[in-house]
C-alpha cells in the first residue's frame, strides 16, 4: 500500500517503458523511481498497443491515457513524436486528439488526488497539455518543466515559440539538461530562470567497466534512436571510407526508429555490405554488454533540418561509465560531458571524413583511447550518477511543493542572476579597483555570496595577477561558467564555513533577495563571522528610493509600501510576486550595527568607477559625466537617491 504520509507527485511524460524489458528509453522511469522515497509518484504517459492502462511499475503508479483507437495510437514511442511526424506527416491529425486526451487525463487526476507538485517532461506536448488542463482551475499544484532539447531546439517558428511561451507561463520552475540549452530557454521563458540538472544513469551497478574488458578491436558501436538528428548516415559514410584499409571493421547499430529503412538500404550498398548489424531495440539492462565489447562508441549527432538537436548525450555517459572510448560530434550539448579532446575525440557534425579520421586514430592507438576512457569514467561518475541527479530534482521539487505553505516573506525567491558575462567581467574589475586589491597583498581567500552566473567568481579565480582562492555560494545553481572556483548550494543565509576564513567577501546585489530584516541581518552577521579580522567585505544593494526599479523596470515600485508592490507588479504583467527588499542608507547603518560591522560609504567612488568601466560607451553616460566631475562632497550629498548604494564593511 502507498505511504499516505508522503506527498503525491504527478509526473508527465511521453517517453516511458510500455512494459517490462521495453527497449524504450528509461531515463524518466529511472529518475522517477528514485524520487519514490520522497513522494507517492503517479506517472501519466500515452497508451500504446499492448500496454496496460493502469499498473504498478517499480513502485510507481502508472496511468496511460488513450488518444485514439488502439491501432491508430502511433504518435509516440519508437523514435519520438517529432521523428514519427517527419516520417509520416499524416500523423499530424493525431496531435490535437493527443493534447486534448492528455489534458483531460491530467485534469481528472488533479480532481481525484491532491498532488503536492507536478514534474512535466518536455514543453510540448506535456507542459502545453498541463496548461490546457489547468485553465480555470484555482490553486493548481506548482509545476516544474524539464526540457530535454528536442522540444526547445526543434518546433521552430514564431507561432510555435509563442505556444511554448504560453505553456511555460503555467510553470513555477524550469530545468534544462545542459548549459547549451540555457540561452534558448531564457529567450523562450524570460520569466523563469532555467536551472541546469542533467539526466543521469546508473553508474554504480549497471553501467560499469568489466574487470578485464574483452574488447573487440574491430567493433564500432552506435546506440540511439534511428532518427535524423542522431547522424547515423554520417557514421555509415565514415565507415565506408575506412573499410578499404580496415576490412575487419564491423558496426553494431542498437536502436529503432523511423529512419531504419533508409539506413538499411544504405548499409546494403556494395561499400558497406555485410559490415553493419541492426540489433534493434535492446532492454536497458543489456546495453552494458555492448559498451564493454566495443572498441569505440560513436555519437555522431547533427542538427536536423528543422533545428532539432541533442540537448544532452545520455548514451555518451553510459558508454563512458562502461569504460568505452568514445567519439562525439562537436555540438554544444556535448561540452558538459566531454569538455575537451582528453575525454573524447570529436568531429564536426555531418563531416564523414573527419569522423573517419577520428575512428582511425582511435583504432590505431588503443592505449591512448583507453587513457581518455579512464579520465572520462572518473568525470562522469562524479557528475552524472543517479545519486546526484535525483537529489537535485528531489530538492527542487521539495522547494516547489513547500512554496504555498511559506509565510509571505519566505515565498519563492525569483532568480535575478545577471547572465551577460562581459558585464560580469566589468563588474568584477570595478570591485577589484574599489577594494584596492594588489598582488603584493595576496594571496587572498575570497568568497562571493550569491554568485548567480558565476562570472565574478570566475574573474577573480582566473585573475592573471591576483592570487585568489575562490569559493562561491547561492541558493540556486544558475552558473553559466563554472571553472576555477568551488561552488556550494545553500538553503538559507547560513554559510557553511568556519569562522574567520576569508580575506575578501563580495555581496553584490544579493541582500535585497534574502528576505526581510531578520534574514538581512543574518546575511551580514554570517559575513562578519567568516571574515578575517583584517578582512574586507564589499556590499552593493539597490536603493529603495531609486526612481526606476532595476529588476522589473517599473518606476517607483520599491517606493510603495510592501503590501502594494506585488499588486503593482501583477498589474504591469511583468511577474506575480515581488520578492525584493531594497534598502535605504539609514537601514544599512542599522543592519551593519546589528551585525557588528563597520560600514564605509563608497557610493560616490563606485559611481565614478562605473562610468569609467561599465558605462563608458553608453549614451546614458553623457549627462552623468558632468555629474561625476563634481566634488566628493557634492556626490556624497546625492547618495540617498543614488540607484545603488555601495559600502566596504570591516569587523569591529
């Protein structure tokens, strides 16, 4: 019997095993069953001929909705919706039936059960169906959408982009499976800050190396759906170029999909005859045997004609987990798994000649290939095992489901990370100058509180003159650059570091997001606690009395009493909740006094540095340059109305 003490989670997906040992990709099943210790999980997936309408699978309650007579249910599975539509455009007539049937099934489940949260995989169709299902519904559960790539990069055009944007308006959170997806996700849903949480696989018990790998030195392996974006045509052409010199080579193709017939026809050509085996779909638990046997696994992905491309290369992680050397296409999504050529050789997408060269290099130098495989194995084990991945999704869903029960000042904090790395570099340089950091005074232990995109932490960590050992923390992982510094995820304003650890601490436009008085005081008290006796902290915060509120570009928003700010923001159509608490100069003095810190107001110095560094080419700087030439005394008098207040903080 289900444990009634656990909250219910509804998972929406169109890729899910139809029955035991189904070769359909199982990553949604594997993720979801690892959330079953936190939730009573209900999964809603499309029905397929031969599948049960309701069953218990791996501890999950699985509901399958029918969208057409059983024999006509051919829109999903065996290649995915996009590929199946491309193979047979007449299936487009099934799309409205599918959306309506899924929306009806979602609404029926929401009426029957009290769900604490919803996890929707793919923007279209699942999140779109969810938006349709909850129209007119009061207080539906919070919903997280996970985009896997095809739904983001494919389905292009103004109309479909508008549809996806409308669907995502229903969501309270958005995750993507690779950094390459972040810019497109931000463009599509500017009201949501995408969080990067990849898919994972079982690198502890299933996808592991054999004790002594009995690799066939002539066997090449491909695993994946037989669809355009997987690039199998390129692999076949590369193999044809190698066979005259290496006649013992053989290619195993594991997978199924709508392109199988054309791929078979190509493999029967005289230059490939007898050298390609189509193994079909293979159950998940049997895949490691193929990875352990092959000399190399090839992931030759391309950008499909409609723009569809990989969002994340899970096959690559599986192969690396089994210690198999790999060759990949040089696509952005692959960078998260194989950052450079020391992990995997790469070839330009669609370039059969370059792919043949990479294959030849791998087959001729097995010792070097194995060195790359060993390095890749350690890398993926640390990042892509289900233990870490499921923890990330579990914590995110826990945070979302707790949202309705929080008091007003602890409502969900919206992400406000600045994502332009060029602007972050300029900001960091300005901070360096205001702190008067010099190489002769180092080395420095530096902490950035609220790192956002990671740009400032990266600047100091990779500084060519300053010797900085950098830590960075945040309550959300919004980094788009991660190299050079350590990152820690926080739950609140408490810092997980010993007393008197840091020479320099940076809190740049963070304190207004942590909460109200108590949270802001604790933010400063924690900075004081971990600051060395002779250390310095940099504090920048928006001024409550600025005319134009910087996050939502609304005049006088922060001037209003707190109860009126959210209604004003809602009326503007910009957002549903105002989560900021800008400060005044007098409040900063009170807070720093309570935290036992001594503030030095450098707002006018920061103003001049901003004009020199950040806004020197901006048209808006022209009237401000005149003001910057005024005396320090004049500028100091204008501090109470400055858009940003900047202070250096020292311990008493």
